[in-house]
């Protein structure tokens, strides 16, 4: 009876290390590509915003309200996705999510009244994208990576940044030439073609015993350094206990601010820059540059994530991002826009990756999926508020300083809160 598990582990280890390549990195790469499409669409509504409003005859406040509720639905679906992943596995959840996305896109194209559009684009499409979001793949990545978990999750976040860098200008160009309905339909086709093979052929729930320690053994000194800031886990920690602890609440507060700022920029960044005199393509390039720079900065931050305390990286990300929001409000030339976007892009990635890595460090891999799902609800509550505030604030006061200025202040506060995260496990 004792030999069977050992043989199974040995076979898994041999498979994942065939040719000297650790299969876990295939999962990370596929997950990053999936995240590019998922987050690129949900967080990159900016190119669609004005064309949709004009074509459907919606006011900015009405469409912003629909987007805001959609952001909340995106967040509320994530705990369900996390629960289903834990119970039935990543593959099934990704397949269900893909089906929902495709059907909701078809519905959205033919929706002409606010209620129908709200249900299709706001509710069901958000739920489908939540089922194919990072929350669905974070648990499997956390199982496949122990020693390099921070780096793996940072690389996953490159998908989000690539979504901003690639999807924003691509969607803007596509909408300009074929309209927003056809652009949305082509997105659904590409999404299904990419997601289905990833779910069926790449996602593997069973990781080898020892995870990435098998793929690249380290000497004792290096292993001690890499573990210096990673606390021992509570063996008796439960979900009910975890959500009442201070670190979880601190992570939720930070993610609220992250969602507020990222979705404000994704939804109202282009309209804000266009209201300040930039044309549509220049505005899309400015927003896209943030994601483009973030792809490369992630490579550096990912390596640092397993060498120094994660809370310092998280606090730095929020601090510089907050200053970047104030900079975007005052840029007046193309040169200033691109400089501000490039600097902001250096720290645009990583807040979600660091938050999920800290959750795994503090509460263990077993709970990370469901905790990440619930923590992400706070992210989407922030997204909902900023999506609505960005439209209403401009119509009510004629300025974007209300929403974007608030984002800057909240990010500075999140930096201070992150500095108070524990350096070791708390009880």
C-alpha cells in the first residue's frame, strides 16, 4: 500500500522534469495567456465605453453604472469559482467559464435596451470571465510552486499587464474599423480557441511532492534565505478563522484600493485623456504603455519577491502607483503622457500577485483559492465604486479630479497599510 503513492509521485516527478524543464512553467505561461484575454477584456473596457454609449444611446452615468455592477458581479463570482476549483478542479471551471463568455457575448451584441445589456454584458459576461480569471489558476500554480511561488505568481500577473498593453490598442483599432459588436464577437472566438486547449491539455491538478524543489534543488544557505520571510503555516487554520485575522483584512483593504485604481484607469482612463485633448489612439497608446512596461518590470519584481519580504514590495507598488495617478491628471503633452505611463508601468503589476502569495504564505496552499476569491470581492467592490464614480463625477463636476484624485489618495493609504502586514505568521 505504501509503494503505490511513491510510484505515482516518481512518475509525476519524471514527467515534469523531462528534458530538464519543469512542467509547472507551462501552466504559468498558459495561465498568463488566459489572463491576458480575461483581464484585458474586463479591465480594458475603456475602448468600448464611448462607442457603446453613443451607439446604444446610453449616458455616461448609465453605462458607468452598468459597468460598475458588472465589476461587482465579476468579484462575487470569484469565491464561487474558487470553491468550484477546490471541489471539481481547474479544468471544469475553465470550460464552464468559456461557455458562459461566448454565450454572453452573443447576447450582448443583440442587446439594445439597458436591462438586456446589463444582464448580458454586466452580469453573465462578468461571471464567465471570473471563472476564467487568475482566481481559477492561482491554486494550481501555488501547488506546483513552493520555492519560486512569488516569481510564478508574478509571471502570472504579466498576463494582466499584457492585457492592458496589447488589448487596449488592439481593441481601439478594431472598434475603429469594424465596430464594437464585431470586435466583441471576434474576441469571443479567439477566447474560445485559446482557452479550450489550455483547459484540456495544460492544466494538471496533481503536482509532484516537493513541487519546484525537485526541478531545481538549492543548497541549504540559499534555501534559508528564500524562506527567511515566509512564515510557518497554521496546521489548524480554517476559512472561518482566517477571514477574522488582521492580515486577511489588510490584504482586502489593499485589494479594494487596487481594484478602485485599476478599473478606474481601465474604464475611464481613455475618456479622461481624450477629455484632456489627446486623440483616441494616443490615449490608447498611453494606457497600453503602462502594461507594456509592466511586463518587463515584472521579471525584476518576480525575482525580488522570493528574496525580500513581500510586504515591502507591495507597499512600494501602491506608493508609486498613487503618485502616478496624480501625474496622469496633469500631463499636457505626448512626451509627458508617455513618461508618466512608463514610470507608472514599472509598478503597475504585482499587487494581486503579491497579495495572493502573502495569503499562501500565511494561510497555506489549501486555503489560498477560497481566501483569494473572497479577498478579490473587495477588489471588485473598489472596481464597482470607481467605475461608477468616474462617470458620475465627471458629469456632476466637469472634472476627473474627483475620481482620479481619490484613487491617488487611497493608494498612498494602501502603501501605509501594507507596511503593517506581518513579517511572520500571526495567530
